[in-house]
């Protein structure tokens, strides 16, 4: 398409979908997409259940009124899925035919790396442009300081840690608390630091189990209470139950419990931060798509909207903040 044509042509109808694990703030992002598109007189089709709904033709127009009164809710009104069928050539062909039948000319995909990968392959095969918005509680996406849903999930985990600390303290127990994050430790590090955990075990840190043992022995000598150990689900030493078993075998005189927080971290009202981020990025994604950009995702870095190619977002790994990690060690002394 020539630059001249790109300049004159504006899409008339775009799609929006949520894909992968849901995250608080996805609804705020859907609302921002629909209303930002309306601002440019562009219609929006809501695609249900991500790529799977595209394949099964589950899509219909979403108007500005239909996205009213959803900003405060967790989950996603469009529902979400991890589609195996979209990984097949036949699945993507069906998805393309359905988009064409519904006159959808481009898509805003709210999700994570898997979503960006699928959308990128789809563009290469069928030329359907797309822009990604980072929606996942894990915060594991390159190209944005924070992902939509992460702030809420950290606060949910923190609330649980605070409650567990009450009972841990009353009974002089040690709790291993497992938090989500897939193979990243963002939720663990921030909820652990904010919750005053005595130890935090992260997939990004080598030898953290040995450190835990050394710290525990030292704390015991100093008679310092030791009650909360936050374990990231992707921790390389194993899940919280396995680590607790190993720990128990060595320190059998202590009363040890395990609590896996699980999907509670995915639900609930999005925090103000997540709503603002979701609104900003939903708007930015529409602006990028209508400007003719594709195969990129939007993010916020140092308080500014940033655009990153899918390939960069997928191939780079975002690191945890080593300063916060060191701080957590200093403050748990
Ligand atoms: O990506 C979000 C996430 O909640 C991860 O933290 C977790 O590993 C995974 O999804 C759980 O997936 P599911 O809901 O399919 O069990």
C-alpha cells in the first residue's frame, strides 16, 4: 500500500479481543478501545474468547453504551481463552474468513506473549494488521514497565500475605506462600517486599534456597521471628510444597504450613493504577492501528507511551529490579 493511500484510507471497523489468562483491567482496556475508536468514527467488533472465538465466529458490534459500567470489574466481558486450534493452519484460515465476513480490518489484541505471537503469524499469512496491549498479571512483557492487571494482582497477593502473617504470628508458624507469575518473579518480589517477607524465592535468582537456609539459621540464633517466605510459582527449586518439605526435613522442630494463593490473584476490582494504564494503552493501541501500524504492542515506559515490535517484545526478557531484590534482603534482616 503506498504512503499516499495509507494517508487517505482509514479503517472503518476494527476488532478487539482478550486472549490468554485474564487480568484485572482488561475491561477498562476494552472500554478505552471502543470509545477511542468511536472518537475517530470507527466501529468496533467485540471478538469473544480470543482467537478461539475468531475461529468460531463469536463476534458482534460493541457500541459505546455497551462498554459503560464495566471499568470497575475484573475478568473480561469478552471472555478469554488459550486457543490450540489457532496454532493450526486450518484454524487461522477459519478465523480469517470470519473476520472478512464481519468486515473487520484490524485488531487490538489484549494479552501476553502468546497473543502477540499468534497475531504476528496471522498478519504474515493473511495481512490482518494488529496492535497488542499488554494484559497479564505476570508483568513479564518487554516494552512496558507494567502490564495491565499486575498492580491489582500484587495488591491481592499482599492482602493475603498480611492475613496469613496474622495467623502465622499467633501460632509461631512459618508459612511458604506461593504466588503466580509463570516463570517470572515480579509478583513475588513486590508482594514479598511490601509484605515484609523474611525471604523471597524467585526464578531469576540462583542459590536463593541456600540463602534462605543461611538466613534462617542466622535469624534463629538472633531469636528473630521468621514467618513469611514468598515463593514464585516458577521458582527453579520447585513449588512451595516441595520446598517446604525439604525445609521441614532439615528443621523438623518448626511448625510449617504452605498456602498457594492461586487464581484469587487473577480476579477482583482493578486498582486505580491498572485502570489508568488500561485506559492509556487501549487508546494508544487504537491510535497505532488507525495510523497504519501493525505487529507492534504498546506499553508505558517511564510514564510515556512506547511502541515495541512484537518480535522485540517476544524475544526480550524483562528483568526484575535488582535494587528491589537487594532491598528485600537488607530489610528482612
Ligand atoms: O499468565 C497468567 C497466569 O495466571 C500465570 O501466572 C499462571 O502461571 C497461569 O496464568 C495459570 O494459567 P491457567 O489459568 O490456565 O491455569
